[in-house]
């Protein structure tokens, strides 16, 4: 470390201020990229960011005084009472009421923002949250997603959009699992190439049941139909195949045909 007399030896140059940008083995580097020697007492430990007094002369550039030096301390505080504190595992920022506002843990590289009351993030433009792994929202009571015109949840090849027009779901596969589900709608439409329903018991209660199909195929071990009023069928042809027995039981039977009535069998028993 050069003495002050050596710094001012020869033809003196200008004296000004500068900020240390790097600490070298036997000198320091100024923000002007000049290499300077220390002409200060040995107890001074230079730190990057120190504001120093610099003398320039024929012998070189020398640091001859300290205007503002960074303190080597575990805490930095403001006049309002907020402070930054180094901890065993990282860093903490506390408010004037000693509540932790921000915590950083070196192990795991975890940052935590804390608030005793409400916490609001406001921006005149957009707010973006991005993570390499995942973004998780959790609350003890509820999580609300509110959008003025549109609220969207979007993932890889899946999208859920909520708007004033309705809810749009776009996905290759949609799975729903629940002990009980209830839907109340004015109009419900299901469209698909194949629709399959599997249930232990299926009940339908409607005022009018209308079915339109090119073909209707039904298969059952046993079928029971109860109609209190009239059962009407309008068909082009009616064919009934019974492998063993066909039986009608009624109080009165009327069979009418515009043309012929044919009964064919090995024996026909009447009465």
C-alpha cells in the first residue's frame, strides 16, 4: 500500500471521486477501468461499490480517501425501521413492525414473499407468472379466478375458457370422477360419433320421450313394459319371432285386416 507522499510525488494531477468496480490482489479497479493503488491505512478493507477519493499523478493513480464505504455487517436498515438481515441459511427483509416481508434460502434457492394482511399485485399492463417446473395456487379457504371478459386455464393440448358466453372445454380426453353429480340446464345437447353409457341402473323420467334413429337394436335377458293408456305403433311391416312360445292374454282381442288374414301352423286350435 503506497504512502500518501508517494501518491502525490512528482507533478500532481487532478483529484476526484470514483467508485470501486473490482478488487485486485495488490490494487483496485475503478469504474473508469483505471487501475489504482491504495494510499490508505492498512485497516481499510476495500469493497466493490465503495466511493473513494482518487489522486492522479505522474506515478499513477492512487486512492487517498474514502467518501462512502459499504459496511461489512449482517444487517442494513432504513430510517423508517425496515431492515435486511443475513441469516444462517439466507436473507430476510423485515418491515418496521418486525414482520418478515421477504425470505431467501440458499439451500433450495427458495424465495418467499410474506404479508400479514392482504397482498395485491397491480399493473397497468400485464402480469405474468412463469416457472420452469410448475405454478401452484393454494389457499385454506378458496381460490378465485376472476376475469372481466375472459378467464382461461390452458395447458398442453387442453384449454378451459370461462366467459360471459359460457364455458368452453377443449381437450383430447376429459375425465370426471365424483360420488354424486347434478346438472340443471334448460337445454342439453350431446354430440359424438360414439356414445356409450354403462351403469348398474339407469332411470329416466320425462314428459315426452322422442327417439329418431335409422336402426334401433336392443338386447336384454328380460323386458317388462307397462303402459296405462294406449300403446300405438305405426310401422311398414311388423315381424315378431319367438323361438318357443308366443302368448297374449287380454280381456278382449280385435284383429282387423283390409285384405286377407292368414293363420298357418300344423294345428290351429280355436276355443
